[in-house]
C-alpha cells in the first residue's frame, strides 16, 4: 500500500485528471505522503481525499495540492515561494521537490513541530518554517516569486500582495461559505485576478496558537 508503485499510480491518476507539469507529477510520485498523516490513516494516504491532521486542520487531497502547485509554477522556475499554512508539511515537501526555495508560516505551534518531524522523516529539511500569522507574510524574506495559501481567506491580505515580486503569482482559496481558487499575478499594470475551481478549505485565522 505504501510503495513507490502506489505513489506512481497516484501520479498517473493526477495526469489523467489534467495535471501536466512534469515537475509536479514527479514530486507527487516521489514524496511518501503516508509519512504526513496519522499512522491510522496511512492506508488512505494515496486516495484522492483530504484527511484530518489534528488541531481542526486537514491535508488537502492530492489533486488540489498538484493543481495549486502547477498553477503557481507552470511555465517558469519555482524560485522563492512563501506558503501560508504549513499544516503537516506535505505542500512544502511538494514545492521543495519541484526545486523551489520554500518559506512556510503556521500559526499553530504543535502543528509546526509535527510538520518539522514529518519533513525530517521524508528527508526534506531545507524549508524555513516560521510560527506566525499568515496575514502578514514574511517581509524579511520578500520578495517572493510565488505565494501559496493553504487556508481560505475572506479577503486578499494586502501585505502578501506587497511581498509578491514583479511578475510573481499568488494562488489562494477565497471565500467563506462558498470558496474558489483565485490566481493573482503582479504585472507592471497592476494585479490581474483569475477566478478558478470551487474548493473547500479550512479558514485562515489571525494570531498564533
């Protein structure tokens, strides 16, 4: 159930579902997703479902992880990426495997510790993990070529747009009861917005816990 063959089958399903970026597919086929979920749920780790990871949070379904990663990096080098909502660390792992330089913010301290352990188990340690409020981003490490938010905001946080590099992209779930993916691109003429797939994410909350 937890073999390389199982991961490859998951990647093959993602390809059939429309994921085209070979870097994303390769990352998803290499990363042992079962290391990022509770041992009791390991047998479901490669199903296309979201799973609970504790503290009221979830790991997104593989298709959503692949889709958001592809939207962020397709047609370009990943560069420096800021993730809002580390969770269990799986999205960080996928970004790392595509060649990105990853900074990730998590507001829940025990979850950040869990992510650190998970990434270490997967032998992926070159991510900068920060305990903080994602609304404010990480100005000391800006600008970012990409920003990815793994929790749903009711508005677009202005500090994140300010920390986005020229021609940078930001992908985020937007909305409360009804949510959709929003792709933002910073151009010389301003921010271009593209409304995409309907999604369901846990909310972006303020402060640290």
